[in-house]
C-alpha cells in the first residue's frame, strides 16, 4: 500500500491528535509496517494523499474565501 512505504520527514512540525486516534494509528503502523514506518510518517503520507486527491476542491474553497475578502 502507498501508505506503508518508508517516509522520512526531514523537517518536523508538531501537531496534536487525540489519544484515541494515535492509539489506532500506532496499532496499524506496528502491525502492517513492521517497524519500517513511524506514526508521524504514516500520518504525513495520509495527509499528502488527502491534499493531492482534494486539491481542486481545496483550491476552489480558498479562491471563494479570498474573493469574499475582496468585497
């Protein structure tokens, strides 16, 4: 799976997720990735895919917000 490939993060940033989500993701990563991937790396891959797949919709929402500001 594309989400289970090794993903090294060069410059890290802190984000907060719920304890429950962290626990669930940690179980997924430990079982499926066999120590080849970290929780942070997995989340990074998921977010990257989400942004790619939803780029048009996100850009449309951003354009609408920017247009609304230019009243």
